[in-house]
C-alpha cells in the first residue's frame, strides 16, 4: 500500500491529486509516469480500404460506463440526417446490449456496431477513421482518465475528439493537438464532428500535432528513461 511504498507511480496528475486527497498518501511519494502505446503496433499507416466518400468517425474499446459510449450514440442520432457521416463502434463488453438497443431504438443507419477484432485487424480499421473518439462520461473517474485508445490514436497520428477534462488538459490543447468537448454533452460532440468535417485544414493540423506530441513525449524509450530517472531519484536503482 502507498503508506509503506518508497514511491507510488500514477498515470497522471489528476489521479495523483485524487490519491493524495482521498488516501492521504504523501505527495512526495506520488510520481507521475504517463502511459503510452506500443509504437511497433500503433503507427501511422495509409488507409487500406476506401470509405466510399463517407466521413468515418471511429471508436473502439470495451463497453464500460467510464467510456460514455451512450454520448456517442446520442451524437450519432443528432447527425443521422447527414448521409456523409458514419460512426463505426468497435468492441464488446458490459454495456454492449444496451448500446445496441439504443442504436436500434433510434434507428440509426449511420452507426455501425462492429464486433471485437484482434490488434492486427484493428490497426487497419483505425487507419480508415477520419476522426477517432476518446471518452465522454462526465463522472469523476472518467475525468481523471486518458484511455489507452487515445494514446493509440496519438501513436497513429489520428485526429482525436475527447472530453475536456483535467486529465486530458495535462496533455492536450484544444484545437491544437485534440478537439476537446464538454463531458456528457452529445450536442458538443456532434458540433465538433461537423466542424472537423468542414475544416479539413484543422483536422489535418490536429492529426499532425497529435502524432508529433506522441513522438516527443510518449514513445517507449521516453517512458523508459523517465521510469529509470524516477527509480534513481528515489535511490531504487544505480
């Protein structure tokens, strides 16, 4: 437990502050080491299939409450009159049945539910996305999270839309290297998608800057160096 550990690693400052407050762990013991993604698997690659003129908004992951997938479906409903925009939702998990019922209830021809796929297939699918979605749940735990899919999308140099939260603000600047939207607000998400459909320059700028940010801060060698430096600073390694 954190009381007896020499050092406690946490994935961001939002979680560090939460643990200091709630568990009363000394802030001197709490050290932030952000996550990354395996750049040997997730890296920029050309689209392997044509989108048929559609603007593809993609999400992948497990269907757990933290992700706020219902917000994505509500945004798809707001945009179902746009025949040029299509949502691809990839994965499985706890809330999948309820999400499928929501899609069916709204009769959304613009939302495709796609079963879980292995990484070798997933990366090709992600390459076809024009925009990648992160998480959108306004719950406190979600506001402390930057999920794996966001780091993976960064590694692939994709344009990302995710919620405006303390955790995401540690990494991203709105409309520079991500498009940040109000948590839990489908209209905010739908408006962001519409803007990025129309503004190709902004979309490409965000994608380019996101890829650059990943290479500067979150590649494996960078994280390894930071981890070793933490161990040395606490006299846990030579």
